[in-house]
């Protein structure tokens, strides 16, 4: 195994549990390392930790064990997966769709594993990690004692063949759709679909909040409705009407399917495939307003010639949203941008109220659910930020 000398600053980060490596962590930044290889990180002659080289954008790789005796073998990863599985088994309902291995939070950056009933979905974010897939799959199968019906893989890095982006790795194919339940709500999932399954598990705190909210007789506007599950959750919780806005026809259809599976007639709700700002303009012109408005703003999106970046455009989006929230209504705002701190997020939200006649009370704050294990030493891993605001109370 190649030994790699790292800088003094990097030594401190590794020792403190910071998992991410970049080229500048190397004493010789010009050193060429093979993607997908394991290396030993060294401080002169002192061992600091093992790492997996997994180049992705500006990232170089991920730190593994800091124990020299824990070499990255199949058995090492088996123990890693077993620990993650036991952690969830003791704290969560096994029938709940859940994240059973959360990348760097559980000890291996670049890989997330989700469980949907008896099926597992591996999402690979870096080709270097994927190059070790045979060892990793074998380790996971051993950790689960082969107690599953099938394993799917989704490749989120660039691959030449489109049919490789989503594939059944082993076992039997899942039903199409696969019906899973979260509380009182059923969601139809498509495990073989391109890059996603149809339900964002990290948005569970918003769905749980809606399930416990007093929605009877109220209207709920769900902006960016695709995959956040908010519309179905609100409708099942008793909302008088839901209005769902999605930029794609596919997203609009998925929202309709979620309602239909829960015996709610999509035609009696309102689902529109339209750009969000265009709908907000329409709603203002027609003086429409809603009791609850949910904004799960994407980190980055491009629609036709327009682009949206949450770090720079969130305030403007919320400024346009405020007029459609009723007095004493609630505004739920979420972002998954890992480079957007809670402090900056709150500042961007507060800025939307400057110059308006609206004011708010912060009612709830949510972060990632418990199955999305994070590292205190790596703040970017705790990426979800949710604010529930009550307006003009």
C-alpha cells in the first residue's frame, strides 16, 4: 500500500475525525494517486490513517480507519456495515424507509445505502469508491447475512452508458412500483428509475411535522413538489386542498401517483407543471393565498435559460413567496446545500422580510433525521436545514 505524507494541518484534521481529503492535504500536492486505491496517510514515519482515493470535483478521497491494525479489507467493511445496521435496528422501525449507511457519517464517504422493505439501494457518488464495489458488496452481503430480496445501484458520477446509471446488482427485481409506508402515508417507489427512487428520505422531518399539524380545512402549497412527499403527507393529514408546483411533467405525475395510492383523487387537488416563479406571479395577480406554504428549494436548478442557486437566490424566491402566505399562515423553508450554513440560511430568510409589512415567529427548526448519521468534525455532513415560520401572528 502506498504511503502518503500529509501536511501538519491535515494531520490535525485527520486526528480530529475530519474525513475529507483534498490535494492540498498532501505534502507534495503534485503527487499522482490512483483513483480507487487505498493509501496510508503518514506524518513522517508515524501512521495517521488509511484513506480511499476517490476523486470527485475538488475532492481527493476519504479517510477510513485511524487504527493501523484495521486495514481496509472485506472484513473491515463488513464490520463497518454491521455497526451501521445495528445502530438503526435499535433506534428505528425496520419497516420504515430509511438510510442504513450514510456515507462519511458512517465511515465511508461517497456511498449511501437506503433500505426500502427488503431491498437496498446503493448510491455511489464517486468513481473511486465504486471501483471497490466488489469488496464492498461482498462485505455488505455478509453484514446482512444475505437477508434481502435485492440490491440496486445508482451511479451519481459521470458514466458513459446511460443504462448503467441505475441497475439491479443482485437478487430479484422489486415490484413496480414498490409501495412503502411512512406513518399513515403510502409512497410508490421506482427502484429501477434513473437516479432517484421517488421519495427523498432526508425530507422526513417535514412530512412528520405535517402529519402532526392541524391541517383540517387548510390549504397547503407545495413548491418543488417532486420527491419531497409533502403533498401526499398533507392530504392524508386532512388538508382541505393541496396545490403542488413542479417544473417537470414527470414530477407532476409522480405527485399525482402518490395521491392516488393513498386513495385521494388527484383531480380534486391542484397539480401544475410550471416554473415556480411563474406560478408565484400568477398567484399574486389573482390574489391567491394559502395557509401553509412549503419551499424545499433545490441547491441548484436550471429551467430553460433561468438558473437558481440557493446561496444567492433564496431571498428573492422567498420575497416572491411571502404574498401568497396568509396572515397567521405558516411558511416551511428547507435547503440541502451543504455549503450554506444555518447562520447564512437564517440570514437569507430574514432578508426576505426586509421592506415588507410581514413579520414572523420561528416555530420549529429541524435538521437531518436520526438515520442520517453525521460527524461533528465535518459540518457539511449535516446538510439539511428546515425552518418553520408562523407569519404575522
